[in-house]
């Protein structure tokens, strides 16, 4: 009789275990609202026109809104450059992680992390922070000295991870860059 | 001088200090494994960029404790003569080799960080560290088991509970190796040591259930199938994993009730082995314990299967979503291999125990 009861308890225990872990808990956790971090960015250019040999500053302020973000990445890309070299210097930077310098040929994510990796076409600087609470802001200021005359272009964007909605990146529309992600384009005229 | 020491410390008291030193080693290695687990989570959530991080402090505190334990162990073993000296020779050798690797891993790790920045899980310094931990843990476990082999009576003794401390570091360092060869955490700016994704999935599916059942059935057998010892071992591992892998991530705290459900199969397996020692019952226990691996190794195992199923970016707050979305896809595929490997694990455990006990079982 005792063995029969214990066997019954064992079978019941295993049933409860597998039913709760395979059915009840997954349903419960998947019904929770997914977080939606929403970054916004504000970019300030020191000048719009310079002469060759002069420098300008570009300041990017990024703020995370709505929900916590696991990672907040602000990217400044230079589609007209082959390499960053001495053309771009970081003047100030308060993101929690060191900046990453992307060079053409590096493997980078695309389509807001859903498109797999692609090869970087042009150099960029990625500033990023981890575990970013809502309403937390970071800033980075770059000093740029173009090496050629003409229009000097910069592609700027911010992505929050997890990227759960169309508001998890900034800008929401505009030019699609080589990563198939929207960027704000900023230009400075470099005169002879 | 030598004679007077012998008068003070009888062979028995030397053996007790020897046992204590092995427990200190096990405790040190346990700290190292806890620090290591915390370090992995810290890397996932915060990407620390320097060597001087809190998990590393815990890890190297454990190394220091293990080193002190090894020095005491070796000095006591040197005072053994005849049978006792031969009886403990093998585990002492393992411990000495292990501590050299363990201590050597510190400077190697520091140099690696200094030259290559962040290092991956499968990096040479981490594998040196893991190898040292494993040898130390196995060495002290064998010594503790051999010391306590005379406890064959039916009542509980302190020895039965010491088995928990002896076996946990072995379990955790072994699972550290399994993680190294299955988690995609080994790609850095300089090197890509990530295991191939299909290899990683197959490796995890085969090795993790095997390890679960081999360790837990061994624990029960070492405790003469006393009820509770296997459960305590399993529950302690759950608590450690929850503390190092779940609690540091605020998004995963809600999954604690799910995680601790795995107490049930541990207790069930424990009850079965207490009730009967029939081979079919032991195999059934192995099968049950094998099937728990996908739950026991949450949340890190998410990263292994995600590579093949979704290949999403599994950031801290998305871990549970990806894990639970994969569950209905993964579980039907892994339950068969998990049962088989769990059963094989019990068979191998018996053979390993014969070796652990030595010639004088």
C-alpha cells in the first residue's frame, strides 16, 4: 500500500512538473508585455560651411524613453571616407562602454538585428551603453577635419536593443543605409 | 622534532586535517565556479572592459582558498605512511596539477585581457582555469569519498552531507566545460573560437543530460542511497545557478518559480533510489534526470539553441521570451536523446565510482 501511494505521488509529481514547465509557465511568461525602449536623438553641428583644413564639431545627444534598453547604440558613419584615420576625433563621450570603430569589411548586424550580419561598406563610430534605464541620456561630441573639398556626409542613427517596435530606433524614416536601417543625413560644405 | 610532531598528530588526526583541507579545496573551487558563473552573466549584461570586476574578485578569492587548502593537504599527505599514503596518492597528484593550472591561469588571463581585451569563454586562459578547477575538484572529491568509505551504516552522518560539498564543484566545473563547447560566447575582436552551431546543439543535447544523471546518481550512491543527499545537491545547484544567472538580470527574476520547479524531479529521483535499487529503477532515475537538462541550464542554454532555431540577438530582457518560444520546438526533439543519455550516464557513473573508490572498495 505504501509503495503504491509513493508510486502515485511520483507519477503525480512528474506530471505536475512537465505540465507546468512545458505548458503553464511558457504561456504565462509569453503573455507578458515585451519591453519597448524608444530612443530619440538630437544632433547639433557647429557650422555648415568650412574651408579645407578647418574642423567642425558635431554633438549627438541620445535619450532612451519608455522602457529600459539592454543596449543603446548610437552610430555615426562616414560614407565618404575609406578610413577614419585623423579625420575624426572624439572630443567628449559619456556612454558606459568604450566606442567601437567599425572599418570597411567588418561584420555588422543589419535590419535592426533581424537581418543577420553584413559587411561594413564604410567606416563608422558606434557609441554604446548597456542596461539603459528609461529617461537616461548620453552624449558624444566629435571633431571632424575633412580631407577633401565638397560635401562631407555623416549618417547618424540610434538603435535600442531589444528592438521590439518601429519606435526602437531613431530616426523612424529617411535614408536607408547599407545596413537597411534609417539614418539622419548631416552635411557640411567643405570649400577650397 | 619529527618524532615530537608524530606524537602530537596521530595518523588519525593527520587524516582529519587532510580531510578538512580537501573540504577547503572543494569550497574554494565552489567559489571559483560561482564567480565564473557570475562572470558569464556579468559579461552578458554589462560587458565589463577591465580585468578588475567583482566576479573576478570572487573567482580569485576561491583560487586563494583552494591554494591554501592544497598546501595543507600536501603537507598532511607527506606525513602519511604506508597504506594511507598510497590510498591518497592519486587524488593528491590531481590536486597538485590542478592548483598549478589554476594559479597559472590568473597571470595568463591578465595578460590576455591586457593584449586582446575581452576574452571569450573558450579562450586559452579560461580553459586553463577550468582544467585546474576540474582537477582540483575531482582530486578533493576522491579524497573525501575515500576518507568516508567506511560509513556504510544506515544512519545519516556528517560524511553524507560532505558529499554534497565534494560533488558540487565537480558538477559545476564539468558543466563549465560543456558550456565552453556549446555557448556562442567565444568570438572577440581578435579571435573567433565559437563552436560550430550544429556541433554546439548536438554536443549540449548529448553531454548535458549525461552529466546531470551521472553526477546525481553518483551522489546518491556515494551516500548509500540515503534520501535527501541527491535532492540537497540538486537544489543547491539550482540556488547557485539562480543566484549567478537569473537574479543579476532583473528581466529574469519572474522566472524563478519556473526554475525551481526542477526541485520536483530531483526529489522524485531521490525517492525512487531510496525505495529500490533495481537496475530498471536506476535507469528510470537516469532518464528522469536527463530530461531536466533544458530546464536546469536555463537561462544560458537559450543561447545554444537560439543559434540554430532563430539566430536572434538574445539580449538580457529577451532571454526568457526566446527560451519559452523555443521550448515547444526544442523539447520534442531533445527529450529522446536526453532520456538515452541520462540512462547511459547512470551506467558510466557506476564505473566511475569503482575507480573513485580505488582498490579497496
